[in-house]
C-alpha cells in the first residue's frame, strides 16, 4: 500500500487496526495478524512481520 498508493505508515496502521477490531470480519489467524501489526508499527515491513508472526509456533530444524 505504501508503494502503490503512496500511503503513510500511520494511515496503513489505522486501517489495519480498524480491520482487526471489526467483530464480524473473519480473520484466519487474528493473533498472528495482531502481532504483525505491532511489529509493523515498530518499523518492520508488514510482509516480514507477518511471516515472522506466522511461524511463531514452528519448531526450528537445522
């Protein structure tokens, strides 16, 4: 949204916060989205924050 629509991070955050606050909106993994929004607010790119939040419960295997 920042690149295509030239929106500021604050406007994107306001939209994301609103979306997770809407009770009748179904969100697949609300805790992961909320965590990603928090990290996006801290400066991490949203896609990176979402990937990080989605893998919170994965086991680390090397």
